[in-house]
């Protein structure tokens, strides 16, 4: 059972931020400004596109632009782009914006064609070519603002989790770990046979599952009720609870007892009134195919050429410092448990390995990944090499040779791999990566268990889009130097 040792164990009585109710309006006003700006850009720039004969359609553009603004926002609203439960997570928000843009373009184009209205093609193309990306960027900035506010304790929703104690703790652990989701667990509803006042992780028990309506009606306790395994004995019980709560301003969420599954692998298919959750098979096999290998070859070649001056400068700086070897070659565990030599720039003194045993004893280290914030073995050049992860650039040659990938699980030492259980061996089904979820989620600040969890999530839920996302986030992680020491 996962313990939330650093979470408060008392019930939170404060009200949630009212700003949550203003998110749809904020998104609407943001979209309004973006669409108006896109139309202005399209009006001013329509003549710059080489689209055939130049005719004066200024009057028609001035008439259509306001119609386009209102039409686009109306289609956005119809597509559900301003739903209150849409903000902060997932890709559904962006899919709705994309669908709305396609429908708006279709309505406008077909309408002008049917009524033989002389609309500028340059205006039409620019309005959507500028507007859609700008809308997506605007929502990304809004999402970042929401997550930043939640990190400061604002814009949260109070959650009561109903279910068996073990299931409650599992769901609570996920919600507490992913604070950016904005869910604050304030209590639990458990089966009547449970006799303790708290769950194993310290969540206060507010009552029994069959008293959900009474708990909600008795006080301003929650905005969301999570139902998980053990919350009810039958589907009829859960339906009755939903009926009982329909007069209260409370959201109902059914949380299956599965975690670390990406949305791309989940399909919900209602059959005969029964919502069936289909889970696709893990996708690790897709990460071993030719597309990812081709991407690694092309990417590593381009990066080696681009980083050549930095590589030469770093090598010279290391050699001039103490005259020792430039590179450090360390045995790591790769795909299918095969060992390979992982290259890095040397950032420690030449006898660093000999000093490791004494440091283990000094720090009380037993297992996992050994890291020290002020490691005395690190050289002066090694500090800035690690600060910007330049010491890892020689691994590009490992990627080029096929021992590693640009994105993947962290390459482990044989001693680390030997400590892992069967679930940890799954991470060896793909090539280790120069960067990965562990790199963009905290690097050395992560616990051993959290690093393994992220690696397994990557292996089971691989996609090329996820690789591209990790690569883009790696730049920010490296520049910010979070967890780099």
C-alpha cells in the first residue's frame, strides 16, 4: 500500500477557489481575442499570397470577418470547447478546437460557394492558418497558468473517494502525486465493515459508501465523488447513488482500478447500457520497429554534426584540467538485458570508482541509484558539464550504433538491474534512452520507485508523439537543470 506520508491527515474545510467557474469564460474571451487578431492578420496579409488574379474584395472581407469571428466561437461552443471539465489535462480540449476549426472552415467555404460570395482566398487561408495554431497555443498557455495556480494550492476541487480502503489509497496516491490535476482528497467513504477512522495512508473516513447522499447533504465537504472498487455491491447501488446526488452540485467520477495507462490505449464502448472500458495491449513492441530506429539514426547524425564544436571544446577542457582520459566508458544494461559500453565525458576524478565504496558507507546507501548533491569526486569542468548535461552528449554515438535510443528508459548499471523484480525487467524490452520521462520529471531528484514507474509507463504506452514531446521538454529540463548534479 502506498503511504502518503507528507500529506495532511485532517479534513480540509476551506472552500475551493471560485475562479474554477470562470475558466470557461476566460477561455472564451481568450479565443475571442485570438480569432479577432487572426482575422486582422488575414485582412492585412491576404494580398501577400500568390493565389492568382488580384481583385478588389476588400468590401466582402470586411463583411465576412465579423461573421467568421461569431461563427468560429459558436462552433467552438457547440463542439464543447468551453466545458468546465475540459481544462487542465488530456488532449480532448485540442481535438475539439481542431474539429471546430475544420467545421468552421467548411461552413464558411460552402456558404460562400453556394451564395457565390466573392471571398478572398488569401483571407480564408490566412485566417485559419494563423487562427488554429494560435488557439492551441492560447489554450496551452491557459493550461500552464492553471497548473501553476494549482501548484500554489489554488483552483483545486475537493474530492471524496468511495471504495475499499486499499482502492481508496491507490487512487489517492495518484491524485496526490499528480497535483496539477487539481484534486484534493478530503476524505473517504468505505464499506460498513471497515472499523477504523482512517485508511492506511491516513485519509479520514467520513462514513460508509451507502451514506454518500447524507454525507454530501450534511455539509460542504466535496465537489467531486470518486467511486472505485468496493464502493458498491451492484450496478443498481451505484445508479441509486447517482439518483440521490442529482440534486447536489457534485460531480461523479468512476475510477477503474487501473493506473499508468495512457489515454491512447483506453476505449470506452457502451454496450446495452454497460460502459465497457477496453484497454489496448502494451505498446513496447512498437518501440522496437524500424520507424523509431530510423528516427534515432537521423536524429543522432544531425545532433552529432550540430554539437561537434561543443564536443571538441568539452574534450579539450577535460584534458587540459588534469591530463586524464576524456571519456568515461561504463557498462550499462541495454535491450533484452544485453550489456554495452555507455560513453560519457569524464566529470569525476580518475579514481572515482575506487572512492565509491567509502561514499556508500558514509551516506548509508543500500540500493537504487546513488547520487550526491555535493559529490567530492566531481571535477571543476565536470560541474558545468553536468549542469547542462553536456557530459551525456557522447551517448549520441551509442544511439548511432544502435545500443541506445534518443528517448527511452534510463540506462541502468548491472548492479541496479540485478535489484529489480519481474516488473522492472519489462523496461529492458526497449533500448535505453539518452532522455526519457525520468529526465523531464526531475532526473536525480526522483526516488528509485518513481523512476522505475516512469520507465514502465514509457515502455507500456510508447508512441512517436510521446517521444517528440519528451524531446521538446528535455530542452527545458536541461536549461532549468532540475535534478542535475
